[in-house]
């Protein structure tokens, strides 16, 4: 039986991983091996709200990407 591949950009997977990264975009972008800007775009596209700290740092760009 083949193991099912998870899409790391699937909303549920992305949201869970953001929780695991303690709602820190910079940590999550390191895990995903992408730029912070791209990670913010992925969160915005999937309508995953930023933490208060990330909102303070990246809120304007997040809202623009959303």
C-alpha cells in the first residue's frame, strides 16, 4: 500500500504547520525552504490569519496579498 503524499501547501497542512511553528512566519518559511514573503503569500491565499506578532510585522503585505 502506497503512503499518501500530503501537499504542503494544502490549507489544512499549512495551517497545522503554522501552529507547529508557533505561529511564526519566519520559522515556517525556514521549514518550507522559501522566502518569508512567499510564505506570507501562501498564508494569505489560504486565508490563514496571522498571529498578533506576525500581523504587527507583516500585516500590510499580508492584506495586500490577500
